[in-house]
């Protein structure tokens, strides 16, 4: 109800006015006039009590003239309207009255007269007195009260109008600010307030709004420039990332090729030995039909194995970027099967521990790329320790478990861990601990990027007892919840 | 001869006696005791008796007696708390009496002056039947004009320290 400053001011201002004037009116009319009435009555009583002994003595001395003169002089008092003297037999000794007007309220006061000699009651005197003087005093008081009321009203009104002018200016400031805030329209404040504070506020607001408008214009231009710079930066960053991903994939491909080389070495040897045996036996003419089929079967199986390896490689390099639901356990197995030969050749044993039916959402090949980075890093680190004979065998333990709505994938190795002073930097781009030409420094950066931006998960690393533990946290797919 | 003597006596009494107005006397009989009682010394006198003496020539003793009767008829028992006792005295006998107030009917100038002087010096409230005798130094009388009022001699009152009730003074005529 009283939301605006003006309405609050108006309400409390006039409330104050009433609070000030009503008690004055109440006090004057109820207390002061009552007091006057009592005072008038006391005056009459006092006068009569003063006159009473003279009346008594006049009666006692048969001073009829004196009595009449005295009572006549009493009757001259404008408020005394009638006087009646009665003896003990209730007979009127004296009666005199004025013409009493109807509107005058008459009060009556009766008192007994005592004989100065016998001290006995010789009669009663009754005075009828009006409140004419009181009425006049009442009128005067009412006039004073009303005058005070109107004087206060005028003072209050002038003050109200004066302060209201200031409040109006503040209201204009409020409206102007509101218009600017909501509609971005500048309404200059034209005020007539003479108060320094209010004028300062109004003028400052005008200046401020114009300044803000200038700033806003500048800000818009700056924003446009900034947007341009940001979009250019983003484009540059995207280009850089694409290049990095490309580099990463190139590196992965290199590692894959190395893996293929490892995978193919054994079947190629087998195929070579089989073909050499077939050639020798055919040249010597000792080739038997069954042995021929056996050798061909061996060759065929190994070619199939090599073909599967190629398929794995091709699947890994599949440019499909569609989001899909996949089993991270299967991804782990696929990646391990690719690098299986390398791990074995480096004397690294691995294990997978997993709960069943875990599914996550993402691009599987990208996830595999992450795993490949982690496994290869472990493999390289183990390889160094084996070379330095600090360990006899490399261990790679992969575990997949579900915690509430999250899938936790841990990759642990026994490669001695990461130095504490660099552990916080290992996900930074172009950061590598590998010897020159062996690492690009973008593998873990890309891995973090894929996990956090593409799969909305997280990746972290910590040192454990004999090595390191990479933890990937991914959202569990809803179908499994 | 005897008849002639009686006639002579009667005529001489009629010739030398003063004529007193019965109405005036009646008013004075009513007012004088009251005026006296409003004098402070009498008012405060613890004795419950007001001793009044009516002083007159022997020839006026009948008038004095009539005056006494009028007073007694007005106040047969008491006036206020005082019992009224009235004596009749002559110029010669008055000085031997202890009285509170005197009412003088005489018209002998010398006697009047002496009686008034004696009364004032002895602080006796003195009343003159004739208000014209106030000039001889009587304290009070009755003024008969448009209305009848107590007549108080201010000079005597002040000189001999007679104190009257203020209300009485208000309704009285002051002689000065």
C-alpha cells in the first residue's frame, strides 16, 4: 500500500498532524472547558457565600432596601439570572429574575442563610446562574483551537508542499532510472527542487545516465571487438586442437603400426617357415598331401589372424564420430588385444577386473584412443624400468566398477609413478617425460579433452605404492541404473 | 384648691415631658440590641447576659418603660445566646451601674454629652434615641431616611476602639 516515498511521507505527515492537533483539541474541549465550568461554579458559590452573611444580617435588621440593592447588584452580573430568597416557611421573601433566553443553560445553586445572632437557619437563597460567560469563553477557546488547527494546517501544508517538491524530484529520478533500466530510454530529469541534496542527486543522475549511455555504446563496440577476437581465438584454438588431434592420431597410428608389426612378426615367421617347408619338401618330392593341407591350414589361420589385426587397426582408425552406447570393458579388451604382442614382448602382464554389463555413452574410438594413450604410457615407463633392471616384470591392472551413477575405470601400473613436481602438469599440452622423438606431449592432453568435453567425465592421476593410477570417471548409462 | 393642684401638675408634666415616636421606638427596640450584639467586646463577652440601661429623665420614665417593654417583647427569652436584662436609669443613677449598653432618651445637651463621654470612656455601647444627638458622641442610633438603617458614629467607633461586625457596617449609615 505505502510503497512509494511520497505515499509514505504523505501518510506519516498527516498522521503526525492529527496526532498533534487532536490531543490539543481533546484537551481543550474536555479538560479545559470542564475546568472552566467548575471554575465558574466556584466563582458563583464564592460570591454567594460572601454575600450570604450580608443577606442574613439585612434580613435580621429588616433592611429590605439594603437587601434589594444587594441582590440587584448581584443580578447585574450577566451570569446571574435569578435570585430567590425564602424564609423557613418556604415563603418567598425576595424574587427577582431576568428574561432568560432559551438557549442559555441555567444552573442552580441553593444555600441556607444563618441568623448572625441565633445561628439558626432563617431561610434559603437560590441563585440561578447561566453559562453565558462560559459560552463566550468556550467560543473564544474554540476560536483559538480552530485558529491553531488552521495555522498548523497551513504550516503543515506549506511544509508538505515544500518537501513534496523534493520528493517529486526524487520520484522523477526513480522513474528516470527505471525507464533507463527497463527500456534503455533516457528521460532527462527536469526538477524545481531548491534543496542542494536533491538537486545534486537529480543532476548527477542526469549526468550519470548520459555517461552510462556513452559507456554502454563503448561497451557494445568493445563487445563486438571482443566477440570477433574470441571467435578468431576459438577458431585458432579449434584449428590447433584439430592439429593436435591429428598429431595424436598420427602418433597413435605410429604406435598401432608398431603394434601391427609386433602382431604380424610371429604369424609372418610361421607363414615363412611353412612356405619354406612346403618348398623344400616339394623340391625334394617328399611332399605328402596331408602335410600340404596342414601347412596350408597353418598359413591360412595366420593370414586370417593378420587380417583380423588389420581389421582391428582399421576399426580403431574409423573416423565415425557418432555418439553411441558401448561397453568400456569391451573397449579395454579391444585395445589390449591390439597391443597384446607389444606388452608381451616387453614382459608386461595385464589383468582386467570388471563388473558385468557396464555401459557408457560416447564415441568408442575416442575412448579407445584414451585407453591406448594410458596403456602405451605405462608400457613405455615399464620398459624403461625393465631396461634399467629396476623391476623384473611389468604389471598393468585395469579395473572397471560402478559407484552410484558413475563408472570408475582405474589403470594401475608398477612403473614407479610420476615425480610429484610434475604430476600436476602431465595433462598440459606438449608436456612429455619421454626422450626426444619418443613422445609428442599431447597424448594425455587429448585424453583429458576427450574424457571431459566429449564424454562429460573426468580423469585424474595419483601415485600408488609402486606406480601410478589413472582414474577415469564416466556417467553410467541410464539403462544400467 | 386640691383640684387645681392636680390640674397644674398634670399640665406641667405634659409641658416638660418629651414626646417620643412609638414607631421609631419600636424600630429602635428591635435594632439596638442586635447592633450591640454585633460589637466585638459584647459578642465575645463570656457572660450570657446583655445588661441594658435605658437612661431617661424622671419625667420620661414612662416612655422608657414602654421602650423596655418593646425590647422585651421583641426578645422575650434570649437574643442569640444572651439573656437580656433591662434597667431604667436617670442621669444621676446611671454612673453607678455596670451595663453593656445604654439607650439615652434625654434631650438635655449637657447631660447627653456627659453620658456619651462617660459611656465611651467605660467602653459601653451607647445609643441615642434621636439620631440628632449623635453629635454629642453617642456611638450609634437609627437613621431614618428613604430607608431605616443603623447609624454608626465612625469617629467614636475609631477613637474608643469599638469594633462592629463588618456586615453590619456594610448595611449601616456612617455618621462622621
